C-alpha cells in the first residue's frame, strides 16, 4: 500500500518537473524580451559566481589570515584557543 502511494507521489513530481521544463524550453526558444532579460541576468549571475570562486581561490587565505589572529593569544587577544578543562580536538 505504501509503495503505491510513494510511486504516485514520485510520478506526480516527475510529471510536474517535465511540464515545467517543457514550458521553460518553449519560452527559452521564443526569444522574446523576458527571455532576453533572463539570459542576461543568468549570465551575470554565472559570471559573478565564477569571479567570486576564482577571487576566493586567490585571496581566500589572505582574508582568512586577516580574520583569525595568529599566535598563542587566541581570537580575542587574551583568550586561549581552547578551554583548559576541555580536551582539544
């Protein structure tokens, strides 16, 4: 009984996804103003994410070193890295 309910739910989800994708493809091929704006915004998003990824690869360690203090002082200057009564990882 449960298996049929799961299959119906999965079938309904797949049908909805296929319908959405087919409508999306039809709109994508229509080349109207909505699609042009969407393509521009999508490419801007993808290029921004790629730029952030490469910038983090280049400058990530520098940013991380600036955020965390190095040495025995700990993060707040006077506190140790771990509590003395707790074991370190």
